[in-house]
C-alpha cells in the first residue's frame, strides 16, 4: 500500500455503499414520519370540552351599568360574561356602530338588528347575547330583555321587567325573567362530591403504598426497564487544522452499517423511596460490520469501529408518570476506531482510542403518541489513541448531542428514529524537530439510527 502525503486513507466499502444506504434510511423513515403526522391531530381532538360558556350582556339606556350589574348577579359561575368593551367592538365590526335602541323591543323591527348581534357574538366566541334596553313607560322605568342565540333565531326571553323597588327586588325580578333561559344555556353543574369515609386504621394504606400502586407501565417517568435494538448508518470525518508537515492524512467514511443496542434499568422503580426509585443505570454498545479502509487505488484493510457507554442516571419526572422527564447522568464512554494499516501508512492513519469521562443531560418530551428525545454530554478523554501520541502537547476534549422521535404503542413497544453527533476537538503544541506538525485536529462521528424499543 503506497502512502501519498495529504491524501485520504478514506475510501471504504461502506463509502461505496453510501448511495444505497441513504436510500434505505429514507425509505425506512418515511412510514414512521407519516404515522407521526397522522397521529398528531387525533391526540389534539381528544381535548376535554370547555367547562363554561360565554354570554354577552349588552345594556343601553339610563343607568345601564347598574342594570348590567343586576343581570350579572343573576348568572351562575358556569357562565362567563364578555366585557362591555369587547362586545361593543364586535358590534362595530359586524356593522352596528350606533346603539341598538328601541328597535330591539319590537319583534318586527329587530329582524334587521338580530343578524348583526349574532355576528358580533360569533366574533367574540359567545353562544348568546342578552340585550337590555332601559326605557320609561308611563313614568315607570323598565328594562326590556331580549335573548338572542348566536346559532338560531329562537328568542327564549322577550320581556319587559320593572326596575322599581330595592336592589334585591330588581335582581329577583330579572332572575325570574331569564332563569329558564340561563339554566338551558349554562353547562351542567359538576356532580356533588361524595363523602369519603376513611377506612378503619387496620385497613388504611400508608401514603407510600398508595403512590406505589399508582405506577403506570410503559411511561418514562415510572419505567423499570427500557431497551432498544437498532440499525445505524454511521460516518466519520477526521481533519487537521494548520497542518504543516506532509505526513498528515485526512480520513472520512459515510454510510457505514452499524448495529446498536441500548438499555436503561431503574431497579427500585416499583418502590416509593425518594431518590432511590429514580436512580438507574444505562449501558450501550455499537459496532460497525463489513467496514474496511484503503487509500485511493489501494488494497482494503480491516477497520474496527465500536463504542461502549455506561452511566449512572437520575431521572426527574416533571409530572409523574406521564409527563416530560429530564435525566442527569455521569459515567464513561469508550470509542475506538482502528485501521489495520501496514508499514508507513500505519504511522499516518487516524487511529483513536477514546476512554472518556462523560456528564450530561437528556430529555423525554411526550406529545400524544409521540415523544421527542434530546441529549447532550461533555466528554473528557482519559486516553486518546495513537494519532494524538504523534504530537507534542495534545489536549483533547469532546461533546456529543442526540435528537430523535419515538412513536409509542400501548403495548410498550416503540419505533425510534434518532440521530447523534460526536465531536472531539484538540490543540497541539509542536516543538522544533517534531516529525508531525499541526495546530490541532477535529474528529467527528455521526449517525442515524432506526430502532425497535420496549419500555416497561
């Protein structure tokens, strides 16, 4: 195998398979994303109906504010009253800039006004409008009440109510006039709570036992185990910055097939012991298969790409057990990329052996039948591998980020589509006489994985 300075030892069988690999991943991902798209509206449609209804109250004439207060006093809490300013603005939008006036008290004349009142109600989301026109009839002050439904022409209230007497008498008269219409319009009251008789002391359950029995299976906030097996299309790009010597080789590979397995276990999840029930361990293993490397026109050589992760993890359920979950973790990561190159080429290829301390956070955000997966970690390598041993003063650090979607089924099975990006960045401090001279290096790993998972 002839070494060519500044040329890549980068053409692999996996690289030649990049085209079909990308096509395969696209075809596998398409049905998943289609299922996600179809499922989202279904979850939105399951929202609970509103517990209250909106009613607009519009009063004109002398002491309109006082009469409005008397009307609102007759309404139950299950009805929300729109503000005067809000409904007046809606009336203007509906084409009624002037007061409704006495025309609302006459069945024939109000026909031209009712459509505008109904349109104004629809603008503010009210199901009905109670119009009050205050008038003096033969020296007696009255309020003529007209109930207008937004969706039909029914008029359940069309009555003049006397405003003489005390405040209590006025309010009672108004309540009597609109009572049947209000009861028909208002949502049904909530059922009266039943009196709970506490069980005898011998039968009472401790609080911890009650919480334990409430554990929900297949949810990230209370799961005991989560396991995933997947197929990944991975890649790597290794480059130097400020390279001076002629023996520095770039390396890149795309579409490398990788098998991966990952598991999380929370041994005490069935208990209600604080902290302990949310403390778990996670582990993962991934390895490329059928991967070989070669210079352009050279013979292929065996290449090993594998990674092992292990960590202690603590989960923080935002709303146990079915809400979002934040995970805090710390552990180790071993990531190896070894090219079995002979002779002089072996002294130039980018062989690495990262054993790193890892610390990070991850997130599980459920959205109906789907969950969003996020993760970020800082990596501090303890060992780095042969490529860095060629340089003086090598300082290496790393990060890794991941994101994806999980389509969830009631059985606990999940289909996951996730992507990850690992970045190891380094600085060198070359001295006079070094055989390899560069300012630093950047080692990037990436992949897209399609996996089948189970969460209990």
